[in-house]
C-alpha cells in the first residue's frame, strides 16, 4: 500500500471517531501538519471529508454514500451462513433462515438436525405466514398499512388444531410477537413440530429475514426449546450487526 493511501485511510479512520482539528490529525498520524493538509485537500475535493469550520474537519458525504451502497449490497444469506451453522452445531437442532416473499415465507438456508427424527424442509420451500414462527416474525414488523392488507388478504387454512384461523387472532398474535421480539409456532403448521424464531434487521432497522430453530416434540418439549431462545436471539442480533444494525 502506498504511503499516501495509507495516511489518507488513517485520516478517515480518525475522523470516524468524530471531528478533528488539523493539529489533532497531525498528532494522530505522527506527521507534519503540511502533510495532513495536503491529504485533507485531496479528500475534501472528493467529498470524503468536509471542513466543519475554520479549524475542524469531519467525514464527508462520499463516505456515507459508499457505506450505504456497501450495506445495500450485502447478501443476508452469505452474511448469516456462519452464524446459522454455529447455531445448528451448538444446539444439534434444525436451524432455518427465511425471508418474506409476498404472502408467504421462503426458506433460503438451512442447517440440518443431528437427530434421526427431524422435520421435513428444504431450501426454496414456501410456507404460510399465519402458522409459522418465521412468518409471524416477518409480518409483525411490517409497516401498519402493509401488515393490515396482508392480514386481510391471506387465507387461513388449518393444518393442526392449533393453527390460527382468522384475521382477528392473527392480529393479536402479531402484536404479541412485535412486543416480545420473537415468535413461537406451537405445533401450528405441523402437529409434531414446534419452532421459535427471531428477527434479523438491516442497517435501517427493517426486518429483512428471520432465523429459527425447529424441533420435533418427541426430541424436545417446548419448555426445553425455550432454553435456546437467548442463543437464537443472539444469533439473529449477530447477523443484524453484520448487516449494519446499530442499537
């Protein structure tokens, strides 16, 4: 790396912590003020930095534009893969990554359970939103108008005796999910399986995906599945952080 480039990046790194004066930057880089001034003039011309007043500099609009474009380009599946794998390895249970596609959820990644008895699922499989934990998580945080239209539009086929079967019941469930920050499928989609899910958020705070853990009842009762909830939520938060989410 060239010395000028290295010093320019050091200037940007220093300004990432907040506005700095010319003297502060020179001290931080360990170089003469005239060297820093030359770097600042070049960076200012490209709008990588801007002068706040006669003596202080801060990051410029180009830096934020590049950061925004980089975050937009992140693929949630690529970012989530290692975290999903870690969750599956720690728990030994099936872990899913899902996204909303119009009125359904689609599973975009999966780590299989180590147990011989497991739920059937595959990458690319679609599922309804009203009776799956990932579906509830993905719908619960939609803008109010979009959420209301979806709740009214979808059908409510019953898959098990526990399936939510009306817009009224679904709205109550979505409010609960929104408030508690996770969702539960209590044998609502498949009678022999239950599931918990947590939201993944992007740099704007929008829910863009959901991560879940699904376990057959014969392997683990729901009360014991809840012992993995903190790990599940930590996994979702770690993925969100890589997508640029800041609390």
